[in-house]
């Protein structure tokens, strides 16, 4: 299945230009904070605006990588005509600012490292940095969607007719394609999505996207998965992964780990859609867990949920050990969490 033939299977949020796009020197980012109540975009005229948008959760999952890549294009336009060394220094500073917005999800860091390779080649050849980056992004994006289609197909083939599917947070394109393809295959399925506090990605992003595909979906509280698993309503647990270490630890939105424990206890397999293991992250000790402002835990969509003077704690991600993972779904196939080095073979 080609990357273009999957476009009709994608919900609004995941259509290419609705994630992030570059127009006339400006980056537009789909504002997932306001979805599904509003379909609006944040306009960013400079790198700092994009970085801030990523930090305040305008976008998440795969969105920050694409927004940051376009931010590099914008930066390239802004240094057009400058001396080579000055232009490169500016772009390197832009890269570091963008990388620091997501200390846990290393996909962004790795893609921006490749962007700098494109920058260096353009400078050496005397080519337009802006055009070189745009061409690279277009090819990279096509490749990403091709991989999404492969992973979606692999996931759909794991689903049986009548399955209940548990997910967590917003598992992005591969997961949505997975359930869309399962439906296309004639399988009767139902999705359960925890609401995902404090930003409610499960309730606001996953549930409307699944519903848009015509698949039954139920929003549940973050404290309900074990009970629903015990009722036999769930046969598969699927999530995305912000990072997978080389020894098979899965780093994803906080709450993923506790659901994996409950799924394992009830004999429900847990499958992870991964952009790929990271060579630079050999084990869980090498992972930096982003800890966000505790104030974010004292409210929900602007409404206070406790007294302002109460202390809080907000680690944004947790780590699921490999023995709880049935398989890591990659563009190279479904790999054992104990055999991820084969991904690079």
C-alpha cells in the first residue's frame, strides 16, 4: 500500500498539512490543545515561537518533529545571504533550542541532526539551504507515511474480529491506520481510550479520531483499564512509543506502564508502534524522563482541581520493561523487545 493511498484512512488531525506545514516563511502547527472543539492552527514566524508551541503542548507525539523540521527551514530563510559560518551558527543554535523542547522523545533530536547534515551539504555545495531542507523534509515525510502504512497493516493483521482494543494517550498515525485497516478488512472492533490527564489527549484526540473513522470508541478514566480488562472486554493493548531503548524498554506517556502490568496480568498482549529503537539509548538508565511543571497537575483545561498551595508531581512519561511487551511493530516487521538490535541489521 502506497503512502498516498492511505490518505483517505486518516482522520483530520493526522492529514499531512494538519500536523504542521510551511507557507511563505512561516510555520503553521495544528493546535491539538483546542481539538475537537476548534480546528485551528498556531502561526509561528520564528524558531522560538515553534519551540514554545512544542513546550506548551500545541502538538505532541509525532507533531513536534515535523514542526521542528519546518522551523529549521524557516531559520534557513532568515539567514539567506549571510556568511556561511554565520548561517551555520544560527541554524545550529536553532537546532539546540528545538531539541531541548523534548528531552525524552529522541526522534526529534535524531531528525534535527539529519537536518544539520542537509544544511552542511547545502553550504558546501553553494545550494539554497531553505530549498535543500524543504526537499529533504518532503522525502522524509513520504518515507514516514510509507512506514506508517506498513506498521498499520502489521497491527491490523494482529486484530481478530470482535476484538476490544485498549490504547493510551494519542498513539498517532500507525495506530489509527491499524484500526482503520482492521475495519476495512471487515473486522468488528471497539476501542477503549483512557482520557489521559492532565491534557486529555485520549478524550480529545484519540476518541474523536477513532470516531471519525466510524469505529466504536469509549472514553474511560485513567483508573479504569484494569477493571475493563478483568471484564474480558479487551483482547489487545496498543500504544505508540516516544522512545524504545536498545534493550527493549518502552518509554511512552505516563500511564502506559500501569496498563501494561494490568494487561499482562489478564493475558492480554501489548504491542508497541515504534519509530525505531535508538542506538544511543542502550537501556533505561540512559533515558531522561521529562518532568513538567507540577502546576499542570493542579488543573485540567484551565479549571483548578485542587488548592493552589497543594504540592504536585508530573513526570510526563513512564518506562515499561521488555517482559511486558509482546512485540515492537516496526517498518521491518514485528520484533521481539529482546531482539531490537536486529532492527539495524
